[in-house]
């Protein structure tokens, strides 16, 4: 079953997040607490809209995003999307993405947007699901805290 995210989904959503990003290619070591904090932050804004896929009361996928105003109409900006490794490549992710797109379309949203890493499986997934790269757009990042362990 796919439905909107509810605050009581936090624990299950955080576990999906933690387990998905622990795998290749990310190999990130999120604690349950830190993953829950990230999901909680993403879902706490008034514009936040999330979705979960659950089976037998167990959350299998989480989509966190925000409905934001833009010049040509509202956009749904995806902040995080992950599927439990145990159900990846079984259509769960595509089903969640289509459910969210259909619901957002009915609510008047005109586009969906996100950032992902080039060359990762996520890029292929998004291309397969109708997203496309935009020439001329660039994600930029600036570290502002020095590494406290760096003695140079």
C-alpha cells in the first residue's frame, strides 16, 4: 500500500533510509538516530509532503519532498527517496514515484525536481521514470567548516 507519510512512520522510514544508504554505491554509515533526525527535519516544514510504501505494517520505501511555488506553478522538490534493499528492483520505487506524481498532478503541481549523483543507479532509475537532466544546471557545494583533525 502506498500512502502519505505520517509522523508515526518516522521509525520505519529512518530504518529504510539507513539500510538503503548503507549499501553500494553510497556505503554511508547512518545511525538510526541520525537517520530519524534527517527524516524528521525533511518532513517538518509546512510545505513537506512525503509518501511511504508499506507491506504488512513494514515500511519499504520513503519519499520526502516539498511542494514549493515557482514561476510556472508549484513544483514537488524531492529531497530524499529510498527503497529498502530487500525490495529494490521489484517495482516498488516506480510505484511510489507514480503514486506521488498522480497525487501531485491532481493537486495542481506542474513539475517534479530533484538532485542525484551522475553515474549512480539512482540516475538510471530517475531517467527510466521520466526525469531528464537539464543542460546548464549545476549543483554546487561549499564546505564551510575546517576539518578539526587537519593539522596543516
